[in-house]
C-alpha cells in the first residue's frame, strides 16, 4: 500500500452522509429531485457504457458499493440488467434510492451494509460485477485509521467477487497508478476506462480515474 494517506475530511464520516441524504430525501419528497450524481453524469455514463459493452450477461449478479441515490443501478436497469443490488451504510441513502427507483425499477434491491464491518455472506452471493464510485474515496477520507479501513475494504471486495468477476472503481482522490498499486496484490488489472485529460504544469492527468480489475 501507499506510505501516505489522504488528508481526513468530513466526507469520510457517517454523520456527514446521514445529514446529506436526509436533505436529499426531503428534496425528493418536495420536488422530485433525486439528488446529485457523484463525480457527474459524464463520468457515470462512461463506466455504465463500459459495463454494458464488456460482455457480461444482463442477469449477472451486480452490486453497487455505496449506492447513494441508486443512479448507477437505475441506469443499468434501463440498459436491461436484471440482478441488481445496492448497498450503503446509511439508512438514509437506502431510503432515498428506494424512493427514486421503486416506481420504474422495482427489480432493484437495496440493503444496509458496511463493507468495513459487516460479513460479506450477509449479501447472499458472490457478484460478477462489483461497482464503486466514490465509496473507496470516502473510506480513505475517514479521520480514524483510514489505512486499516481501506485494507478491510480491499479484503472484502476481493471476497465478494465471483470467479472471473469484475471490480469497477472510479476515484477522484487516487490516480490510476495508485489504484492499481492498492488492489493489484489481490486482483488482476483488466483495463483502464479512459477519462478526459488535462495538462497542468507540464503533467497530464485526469479529474477522475476509472479502473477495472478481475479476480485472479
């Protein structure tokens, strides 16, 4: 693992997300606003498009870690995926996601699950696709022992991926190279999903990094 950790942030605390999703539930109830798309819709759709075109069957067991308002899952359901589970450690996020998706996509299931604490067996099965957009980031921003928590995250992700399954992760805090270093001990790099790049100070970088791993 990296010798250094990210600077801690309130985005790494349960309290922050509970408060944020309470507000989003209120906004949805009052105005039908389903909330923000973490890292933006363009970033989300690059990953969703990749998953749709990567060759996995539409009935492949798929889990979204830290599902938030369920945006990724509803978009996958729109593309014909039928075996979808969203997990989050905030009840407020699960409540919001259920409200957003229940009318159009009642097939999507949601469950409370804290990946750093709960037993993977509670999810009922292994998964052919494990997706994360921002949850690993939030864990790494935890003010209390982030190295320990992200180590648990890596172990649990590895445990829940089925044979030949895929792990698709998008981060705005870690580079592609850093993500590969973090996960390559347990998983095998499959590919990097291209993201728009910028040049600053003579260096080329991306606002977000999306990397796909597969089970060894």
